[in-house]
C-alpha cells in the first residue's frame, strides 16, 4: 500500500479534500490518501514541496508561480478554484486604524515571505499607489499568529481570506477595514516531480476524482450546511461564499489566461518574466487550450 500525501490550508475551499481523505476511494488500487492541513499557508507548503514533505499541495496561484521561478521543481496538475480570492484587510480590534489612509507606516503582518498574505500586500500597494520599498513585514506564522500580534498592540494590517477570518471579526479580536480581490484564479493543484514519477497517472486520477466530486455536489443549501459545520463558519457566510466561488471541474488550462496572470505578476514585480507553460505544467495530464485571456 502506497501513501499519497496531500496538503492544503484548513479552509472551506478544501472541503473536497477532506471528503477525499474520509472516503479513501483508491484503496482498491493500493493507494491511501493522507490529508494534512497546513495553517501557515502557501509559503510553507512550497517549502514542503521542495523538501519532499508532501507530494501534492493546494497552493495560491501567485505563490506557486513565484516559487517556481525561484527553483521549486514541482508541476501544476490543474486548477482547484478558478474564481478570485477575496482578501479581507484586517487590523486589531483596539487599533486606531479605521481606513488605509490612517496607516502611518506600511506594516504588514504576513504568515511567511512568499505566502499569499505577503504577495497580496504587493497587489494592495499597487492599488493604493504605495511605494513597495516602504512596506515593513512582520512574520506571524498564521492567522492565529496575526490575532496574537494584534492583541499585543501591533498596528500592522493583515490580509487573509475574508470568510476564514469572519469568526475572529465576529468575536471582536480583529476588525476588517477593507477588501481586495486577487487579480487571478486563486488556487492550483501542484505535485512534486518525484511524486509524478513515482505515482504516475494515479495522481491525475486523484485530481479527476476531486473534479467529479465537485460536479456531483447536490443541493447548495445542504452543501453550505455541511461546509459550515466542518469549518465552524456561519451558514449565511458559506452560502454567500458559494455564490461567489467557482471550483474547477476539468483538467483544462487556458494559455492566454495563464499568460495574462503572469503578465499581471510581472507588472507587480512578483515575477521577473512570463514563464514558459511547458516548464511548470504537467502536460501529460492536462489539456492546454487558447482563450480566456481577458477574465
């Protein structure tokens, strides 16, 4: 029996992977799925891919592309979520910051460098016409680390997916002073080159099982209730989130779309150049089409 290690953040986007772990649909093929939830985000998971501590990771698109350019030898095996991620901009409950214009210094709380909370701060800087060189980063590890820093008086801002932080906002440990959507599809599935060699096509079968599961999700109200119970989030929030979210359901990527994403990242100085798709895509398990370049 082989074990395929899959890692993702402990957030509602990854509900299909919890079901994959619970149902273990590949035991008859000699494959056990291990599902690990990593609260420190995409920066940590990129490191796990590099060090061989996981076989597949569900990463923020921008984080993977930036880390691939820096030498991560893994391959994208498909999208997981094709809609943008809505990032909340948060401050401590007792902070005297009520809008971005109140920031005296551009201090940003991030889980780790190279994470979405770091890279989206650069997107925010572009939107607000801030000098990226003025950004000051304070590494806090994860969402709970940001909450702790805020309780200790940090005047920094923290960017994290708005529905994930909703319980902290609701209980009053942080306030949301704004939002910013990612200018690209938000999550990709990534496998190490070693795993692709070792496990072969069954990796694509696992991905396709996730796609089929999502296609077969039934009543939206029942789905929202299940996700809300699994993640301890309000039913109304999950209902709203589902209406804004598009999970991927096919092993297709669009060349124009990916090139547009990378061009935006180059403009934001998150990438130095537009990468060759042949380098970072697992082409033997994906269909690459033209189109969708203006989304």
